[in-house]
C-alpha cells in the first residue's frame, strides 16, 4: 500500500496505509490492538467488483523505498481513478527514489521519479492507516486461509469521503494472535464510477514478515531515459485513500 499497485494504489494507498490510526477513529467504538512492527514483507492483491476479479498484483518489500512487484489487468474497464486493460501486465520496481516499470514482454524498463521517496520512513509506519473519521468494531474470530484471525472493521463516517469514492467506505483488518495484519480489505458500497451499482473491493493478503528480502534495480543497460512524468508509491494505493 506501492504500485498498484500501478494503476491502483492513488486515491487508495492514499494509501496505499501508513502510520497509526488517528485518535478520532479510535475513540469511536473499539480500540485496535497495537500492531506488531515489521521490516519486510510480501503481499498479494486482488481487486473485485461484485465479486468478479478485475486486477491482481503481487509485491515484495525490502523497505518503503525498495519494492518489486507486478500487476495484471483481468478486464477492460475505467473507474474513477484508473483504467484497466484486459491482459495488461505491468512489472515495477521502486528503488531509492526511482520508479522503474515495464509492460508485458518489454525488455527495457522506463524510469521516473518516485515523489514519495522517504529515506527515514520505516515500512511498519507506512501501512494500515485510517485517515478519515470512522467507527471501529471488533467483528470477532474468523480465518484467512488456514490462519485464525480476529476481524476488526472501520465504518467511515466521513460523508464527503464516502461520496468521493462512490459509496459507503468500509475497511476490514484481520489480525493474527501476534497482532500482525494477515489481510486487509477496502470496499466502497454504492454507485461506483465506471462500474455501476455494487461493491468495489481491494483486498491484500500479507506473508513473510521480516523475511530476508533483497530488491535490486534493473541493469543500467536495460533502462530508458527518465520519463517526463513522475510516478509515486501513493499512486498505487487503494483507491479509497486508506493505505500507505
């Protein structure tokens, strides 16, 4: 919550997730347990509309500033913050202030500036942020795959934010017994721009916390000159503005 996830994560990772939950959100309803800090991790992502997959991504994080991953569009569609093209595969690397990207079977990478580069930002401080007024509810025990978790749910009370996204915003977090986030899901329930009435959901599953992950940039001979535009990690975030 970076590329989206190349065309994704902008309004979403707005978010794609970060620091601690604002006090205002915590004061309404339950209190979220203190999350276990981490230095590295991997994640898998799927975006759906009414249960139908639109896009899938995978990424691995050595740090906030060193990330590698890929996203594939499964349908052709335009939403309020991204354009999907069925079959499009985008591979990306964020490395110390530069964003590298290549499409489909391209051998050459294009490079642009990562405006969210922050050498002082710890990875654990860049995820799982709720930056709008919300009420928190402890839903209770459930499983993510084979992992037992406790589900917590934020229900947005920010009418302006809800209207901007296109419906009621809900953010679910699934915590393990060690208070690690095993999965989180952002959803907008209502009339979604470009898709119609229904539920647009963006879900991540996390694994390999603190595993030895090493990201390297593409070889210099495989990189084109810097592009005119810039691309930021935040442009990958959840389109609901609650992530990195």
